[in-house]
């Protein structure tokens, strides 16, 4: 392996981030110009557009026969989105989850995560199953548009401030935004090609599986647009957007990215036993963990954000130690199973009990 491999990796990541930014910017402006509300733009075009790198990489790796990278990219991105992005965003400012729609999205995210596990039990997501998943994103988008009409004015204004288009509707503006969409898509295709090929070389050089590379380097890299969107929204105080972007992107990753990957793969998308036995269950557990966190006062507190971030560090450390057969792995696993996980579960139970007690006193 040469230095050019690392240059290709970093270059591919840069092209993916830039391409996603141009795609979202152009598509948002075009959507607003044809009369789509800022709320729908924020919940669909932006949330889905920030997942465009995952889409490009997964399709590219599927067509190249690298199923582990395609699957690891989706599963790893979903884990990264919740643990890292929501963790960092909540540490910056406690995230207030006020939208009824976002609260409904969490059960949807949990449900399709569990569905992914059952579809993978036979070791492959075949074309029919991929088409079913992809059909789900169409239904979900229609659901979002219908639900958006019920949102209150405060939420509408929040999204309008972030995603409303400029007043310029001249032909030059149309050409510029169409050009941004075209260039964005081109950069996504080129960047995904660089990233997939360089990731395969790095995996072979490090002696780790392509699944681990997909779950870590590729997943974190393709999630950079979500990082930028959610962290920026948190800094601006637009807390609904910070949360909605992550949840919407996770749903898009499973339904659209994994669905399209299974649809285009000639023999379906192969699911390794490692992913089925560990990584997909972790993705499900983290999705389930969102429910009580979101439920407790409709907030993600700083301590919960710090806990999420700590768990991402632990998860990544486990992947690395397991891939390298590190001697500390048995002790690390024991500490996690017998101390860290029970203490975390107890903390969430106490939080839920406290929240119910507060609500009961308020009703009294």
C-alpha cells in the first residue's frame, strides 16, 4: 500500500462531503422554488441528501462485490449518527425534542431496524426484500408530507429560517441550482469510487475485515454531512433540526440505501455472520435506547449526550480489539457485560421513574 491510497481515501471523503453539500444546497433551493414548504425540505431533501454519501458508497461497493463495506456502511453510519452526532450535539446544548413527528419517527426507526435483522437471518437481503425496503422510503416520504401539514407555526418558522430559498427566481438561479445538483451527484459518484477502492486496500494492509472498515472509517466518513448539519443546528439553537436530521437519515439509510443495495446486487446483499450476530443487534439496541431518552421530558440532556459519545468510543474500541485479537478483549467484554451495561440500564430506569414521578405530581 502506498501514500496514494491514503490520499485517495481522504480525497474520496472530501468529494463526498462537498458533493452532498452542493446536492443539498441545490435541491433545497429548487424544491423551495417549486413551492415545497421549508418544513418538508428539512425533513426530506436535507435529511435524505446528507445520506447521499452512504447511498453512493453502498451502491458502488455492492456493484463491486464488496457486500461487507455496503452493509457496514449503513449499520455503522446509523450507530455513528446516534451515538456520536447526537452525543456531540447534546453536549453542545441539551436537545429539546418537541416535534410530534420526531417522536413518531423513533418507533419507525426501531421497527425497520428489527425488520432488517429478520430479513438478514438467511444471510442475504435479496432483491425482493430490497425492493420492499425501498418501497418503504416512498411510503415514509408521503407520510412526512402529510404530517408536515399538521405542524405548528413555531416549527414551520424554525425550518423556514434554515431552509427557505432566496427571492431570486430568474433563469440564472435555476441554472446555478441545477448545476449544483448535477455537480454534487458527480462528486458523490467519483468520491464513492475513491473511498471504496482505498478502503479495500487499507483493510487488506491492516489485516482487518472489510466489515470493520465499513463500520468505522467508511461509516464515519460518509456521515460527515450529518455531523455538519446537526452540530451547526445545535450551535444555532435549532434543536429539532439537529435531532430530526439524525433520525431521518437513519431511516433513509435502512430503507433507501440498504434497500437499493439489495435491489441492485445480482445475488442480493450478503450479510456476514459477524454483522448478524453483533453489529445489527447493536444498531437495534441503540435505536431502542433512543425511545426512553427522547421520552424523558422530550429532551436529550448533556449527561445523556456524554453517555452516547462514551458508548461510541467503547464500541469502536471493541471493534478494533476484536479485529486484532487483542489480549485485553476478554477483560474488556466482561467489564462491559457485568458493570457498564447494568449501570447504564439502572440509570435509564431511574430517569424514567423520576420523569413519571414529576408528571404525576404535575397532574395532581
